[in-house]
C-alpha cells in the first residue's frame, strides 16, 4: 500500500496475478481431468459410472454451492472466504493426488468443488475493490476473464502429456504448489473487505443440493442398477419433490439464492437457456471423447490432448467475433448460431466409429470450437443489457450456476444414454457369439461397470471377439449419446431464436428481478440495449 492507503501499482499487479492464477487453476481443473479418466479407470478399476462420479463430484458440488459462496463472502468478508476456498481447493487437490480408491477420489473432488465455489464469487468482487479507476478496472476484468477462459480451453491440451509422463495423479498435484503460492500471496496483497449483513438461504441450499444430488444419482446409477430399482426410483421421486419445493421457495423469499424471476424476460431467459444447453451438450460430449480416443481408437493421452488443439484455437478466435456480432446485431444471433454449430458438430462426430481417422473428423472439432466460442460472451452480454446494475451480481452468478448445472446434467443424461445403449448392443452381440445367458450377463455387467476392456488395461483372459464386441458396443453408445446431444442443441437453437428475437421487450429493473430491491433502486440508470458502454462496465463489476 502507498502512504495514502491507496494500493500502489505493484500491489495492484500482484493482487491481479493472485486472482488470475487461482481462477485459472479452478477453471483448468474443471476440464483437465477428462484426459486422465481412462487411466483412472484402469488403475482404480472404476467403470463408466464411477468415472461419471469423478467428473460429477466436482461440478455438482461447485454448482450447488456457487451462489451460497457469494453470500458467505458478503457476510464474512470476501477475502477471508476467498482464502478459505483456496485452502480447501488445495487440500482437495492433494487428497485427490493421493487417492487409492474411486470413493476416495470422488470425495476429494467434492472437496475441490467446495473450495472452488467459495473462491470463485469473491475473485471478481476483490478485483473491483482493488481497481477503483474505471479504465484500470475494465482492463483488469478483461485479463481476468481471458485467463479464466484460457483455463477451460487449454485443460485438455496440457492434461494429456501430464497424464502420459507423470501419471493421472499429476493433474491434481499441479494445483498444490499453485494453491500454496496463491495463499501466501493472498495473505500479503489482497485487501481486507469488510463484511456486510446478508441473509443466507440455508433452506434453498439444502433443497437444491439434495434435489440435484438425488437427480444425478438416479441418472448415473439407473442404467447399471436398473430403472425399476427401488433406490433409483426413490432418488428420482425425491429429486422431483425437493426441486419443486426449491422453486416455490425461491419465488417467495425476499433474497432468493437463485432468482427465477430472471426468466420472465424472454431475451434473458433465452440467453440463460442457451448457456445451460451449451454446457449440457458440450461437457456431456467432451466427457466421452477421451474414453473413445484412448480406449477404442488406441490414442495416447498426449495425442488425445493435442487432438483438441483445433477446438481450443477456434474457441479463442471465435470469442472476439462473437462480441462484435453481439454489438452489431444483438446477442441473439451469435447465441443461436453457436447452438446450431454445436448441434452440427456433435451430429457430424456421431457418424464416425472405430475406424475413424483424425483428418476425416477434425472438421467436427473445428465446428464445435466455433460454436462454443460464439456463445460464451453473448450470454454474459445479454445479462448485462437486460438486468439493472444493482441485480447484475445475482444474474452473473445465475449464469455461472446454470452453466455448471448444464455440464452436470449433460454428463448424467448422456452417460445414461451411453450405458443403456451399450448394455443393449453388447447383450445382442454376445448372444450372437453363442455365449450362455449367464455369461452374457456377467460380461455385460463387467463391461459397463469396468473399463478393463477398453484400452491399455484389457483383461488377458477375455477372447478377442468379446473385446471387439465390448468396444463396438461402447462406440454405439457414444454415437447415440452424441446424437441425443445434437438433437437437444438443435431444438434449443430454435427455442432461443424465438425467445431472443424480442429485443424490444422492456428491460428488467431492480424491482422486476427481485422483491428485495426497492422500486427506485436504479432510477435513472439506463439498462437494456440502449445502455452506455461505461454503464455496462460498472454493471459487470457489481
């Protein structure tokens, strides 16, 4: 700090570095695990269901606690909660690196999710506190956003070489020195932000977490346990009741955890739906691709990671293009175009099977990258345009939560499709090979519950025709899952096009988005498509 108490330029740079590095780490961890999943499956004998939980454990907890993490930061101090989140994330990473069983790894991933949910909301608020000059703040936010997006983009690329060189645990150990360095810097350079009174929606947290947990459990376990299984049906029924109660509660309380009134505005509702479904289709599909490339196509983790470079590069290129399109034509055009391109990319990718060659299907990865890149920024722009500045914090948190939930539900739903189709296809193939019914059931259960027949960990005592049938059934399941994702995105593109064409509808006000704000909280503040750029910058940092 300078003598006047104003942070010096060096102090601000160090604070920005601390926030950027920790956000990069949390975003990176969201996707870097993908290339490690086949090796995790082999070493820990985790089946498709187990690997789904490895991916879901982090995202489910992150999504369930993200909004609450922001509230806790308000009540107990942003910097204090940020440091707590970073400490938990670092501890969870170390625990994951030491994991010797699937259950241990899933628990460690959940601890990482708790940490990420606590540190993510505070990061932007601390940035706003450090950079008080509007131009400085805008540049800092731009760099912070770019680094966060970079973490999501490069995760698959660097994850492959790390897994192949140092083993799957390296994708978790890399977080430990970064986290410890971040904690040391945070204690020295981040400002202490005074807490403020804020009601914590404990009932909403409990209902949403339990409801989402029950829903994901039913979707993940249904194909292996059977959809008529009592526990699966009980969890599904409980999920419906709990999530219904959550919606009713959030509509009634003054300070909701998730403000569902945002969906009353057609443009904003379309943007939020588009963000949710992009994550649904893309994260669901990206969960399967490393398993397909490494398990069936016999790619190394490094090669599978490098195969994602065209998608990564296209995402980076498409970002600025989407912002220009949104500025010139409104956010609806790039969001709809991005959804349509992702639908086409997933549909095209589903046409390739065990004999696929990379040059033949690389166009689908380019198409997917372009579609993803076109949607991210316009969804946020739509929020900034349609929501009054006093409510932008809630709306931004809603966008992030729905994106995470989209990935969680996408992996669960498309994973259920994959497992169900794989079971049917493998049962038919093994029956045609003349195996007895009892043996068919055992092989099918083993194949859907263990990845030992996919990739480097093949069981030695399994005949080649059986291994071929397992890989063929898995490919059938992936192709059907990709087609389902493609169809869902295509339908969403049409719905969003209808919703977001109403750009002339009345922009939301503070009173419209939540009864907790007074009717004149933002009187005279321009919002909606006519808002000045400087107003939107202020809104982004609320």
